[in-house]
């Protein structure tokens, strides 16, 4: 799977849960890693359902930061990625619902 953010091409690849590409820079094995050098988001093939959604949203937020040259302390970036994974979908769904309501009222 490939996608483009701000002109930067990215790919998503599922790998075994023991694959070294799932190692963070501190050596800890995790469920997802965004590699700006490879232009890939690596996800554990064991991910499904809501956990897959959460991890993918988290990693996509890292990809957005890389693609838009947003350089913030890693602790802040991790907080942002976790926030988006926890609340991003709710925000976007609410935005869509409100915009539809606004458009209906404007043109009624």
C-alpha cells in the first residue's frame, strides 16, 4: 500500500512481530514503526481491529510530521501521535457531521 503526504511517497508494510524493522531507535520491539529513511510504515502482522486502527493512526501521525518537516522533541511527538490515535477519528467524524449540518443550513 502506498500513499503520498506533502509530495513524499510512503508505503505500509506488514511484517512478522519479531522483525527487526519493528525495533524503535532505543532497541525496544514494538507493534509499529515509521521509518523516514525507507519511507515506510512497518506494522506487525498480528495487528487487527481497533488495535490496528490505533497503531496505524499513531504511525501515520509520525509520517505527517516527517513529511511536513515538523521537528519537535520526541516526547512531544509521541504525545501528539498518541493523542491522534486516541481522538483523531472522533474529531474528523465530528468535523464531517458539523460541516454537513452547516452546508444544509446555508443552502436551505
